[in-house]
C-alpha cells in the first residue's frame, strides 16, 4: 500500500474508462508499431499490449485517414471485449488531430509542431510584439481543437520532445530545459484560459539527465502558476535490451521515487508488449519504496557536474577484498534503499566527513537479472543524478558478476557520470517506421559498438530524425521504403540510399570525420 501523500497531488483526467492522476495508480502505456491503416494487424497488436497489462494504448495517426481508421480499430476492440482506451499520436498535422478527437479517447499533440512549422534549426528574430502575435496563433489553432475535444469528452496529451522544439522556441530560449518547459506552458495557459482540464503533459528526451531536470522544472513552473496537471513520464529513444531498460528505469524511476508521475511508458526498440512487464516491475519497485515505514530522508544533493573523477565500479576494485583504501562504504539492503542511503549521506555531511564514498545496495537472492536491472537503475540512478556517490557496487547473489559489472557501467552512462561505451539513441518504432527497427539496430550495434563515447541515432522515420536524435553524433534514419538517410549531427549528408548500403556508408562517414577507432 503506497503511503499517503507520497505522490504529488494532481487534477484527475478521465480517458475513456480510465482515470489518470489524483488517487489513481500509476498507469502503464505502450504504442503499436503496425500501420494504423492495417486494421487487422493494429487490432491484434492492441489486444496483445492490453493482455500484457497496459492501461492505455497509443497509435500513430499521420493523417486524417489514419485518424479515422482509429475509430474502426476502437470499435473492433470493443466488439472483442477489450475496453483499453486509445490515444492518437499526432505530428505536423492538426487536421488529423481534429479528426482523431472524434474517434478515440485521447489525442497527443506536440507543441513543437502543432502550430509552428517544422523545425529547420534556423535562428529567428522577433520583437516582443511579433512574439506575442506568434503566441496568439497558438490560441487561434488550439481553442477550436479544445472545443472539439470537449464536445466528444476527449482528453489531450501535450507531449513536448527535446528534439522537436520549434525554431521559434529555440531562437528565444535555446536548446535548453527552459525552452522545453516554456513550450509546454504556452499551451497549458491556453487550456486553462478555456477551462479545459482534461490535460496530461509529457516532457521527453533521450538524455536522462535532461529529461529528469526538465520534468522537475516543469513541476516548479506549473506550481508557480497554480497548475496541477498529471504527468506522463518516459525516456524517448531509449533503445533496446539492457540500455533501454536502464535509461528508462533511471529516468522514470528517479522521478517516481520523488512522487512525480502519474502514467509511464518504457520505450524499447522491441515488440511493444515487451515494454509493459518492465513498466510494471518499475512501478512495483517504487511502491515498495513508498510503502516502507522509514521516513523519507531530507533530499541531499551534490554537484554532479563538478565531479572530475569518474565514478568507480566493479572494474576498479574487487568488492570481495573490502573497500579500497581511502573510501568509505555507505550501504543498504532495505527495500527503501534510496531513503536509507540519503539518510546516511546526510549524516556524513553533518559530521563533516569528506572521504569518497562507495554506495553498496544489496538485493535478495531471488531477484533475477531483469528485476535487479530495474531496481538498481531506480535506486542508484536517483542517487547518482543528484551527484551522490564516488563508487557504486551492486550486490545481487542471483545474478552473474559479469552481468552486474555491465549493469553498473550502463547505470553510470545513463546518469552521465561515466562514459564507457557507444550510446545508441533508438526509437521504439511505430506505424511510421520504415524498416524492421529491432534487426536494424542489432546490425548497427554489431558494426559500431566499440566506438566508446560516440552517440549514434537509429530512427525509423523522418519524424523522429533529425530532431528527435537531439545530441547524436551520427544518425541512421528511415527515409522511404527500402531507403535510409545518414546524418552528421542534425545535417543530412547522405540521402535516400538503399538500405543494404546504409551500414557500410555509415561506417565510411564516421571514418571520414575522424571518429572511427579500431576495436
């Protein structure tokens, strides 16, 4: 039982037969990767996602035809006895949003491209009067949409992505958390002025540090204006396998552990139904933390950015030989490990202790690798993001040491406390995806995984690239059926090449720019 007042209090949003926010449990979501015009395939995948335990299912709607077909998919699901609410995912096409609002229970729009034109990464200049006129354009387009949503009892999600900020926002605020927050607040102010409250907000980024910092800033900004809308959490383009799970658990879990978040999606470049058990495991771990009878320690933070020495892990010392000389151990085997560790760190600070600390958290022997991955990512991630700890040690008798070492390094990389391998920024795939994303990601990894510190984006379509790759060094993006475009940063440098030539050309591009190293 989650103890009273653990979670941030929000307004309640009704999405079909499901409520988000208030006293409702954290809701689990996933998204189909079928064509939304393929009714049979979409119905089957929605049912598989619902059977896995998702409370809400999202589908892409590139245009009016896809939005309209979502109504048919919804009716088919209801005929099959599946009452899971559907969400239409809209980019660049307000007409599709208007249609979707008449067909399904919720519509996601992106403030970066609902009114403003698609980003071109150009610097724009506005006078205050011109900028005010741009804000009026938002109201002019959004208010009629809210009217349709009100008429059909349709909720909306304002989904801001780090990589899809408009040129207008970036020109005034830069590519910053402040710009991401303002992009959401502009739309929220219109919603409140129209007394439209069935709104959920999401702030997503592939960089976990940016994502968590920005969500916290958004909460502060909403509180300052007496807004209390529920939040959807996710780390976008998290990738697959261990990396995808670690990034998602670190980002989502560190916020949930502080009572922030009402609905979540663990985005994996895998079958959509694989996301739901991981999300459930994450929430169950948070519930164990929240139900622990130990009071939450006062938040203790350090300056993570000021640390010059990489955080130590398995490869730096042998835990069986005890703490390395000059280090102090701060450890916990409790369910409420985060609170326990914070309390000990607060005590050390009060006593004036300055020796570096190794944080050790022990997990029960019956925790398998997946469960340890999620739990340790939440526990250590929350602490490391606050700059706490100079070394980490995961103690889990049920998991091989090599696996634990890999997990430690993945957690350190996700929190940007130590970079030890290639980072892949990969979308989970949806109905817009133009290739088999899991197999392509596997192939790209096989050819480039030795490039320590390089960031490579693998995106299924142009909507998710180049902007959604955010800070990737290189990008591999679906351009058309059977064709791929390659990016250096945000610049498309190789256009529409056959897919079977894409990996060799990507490797050649990396070499041409001096970023290739031999294995």
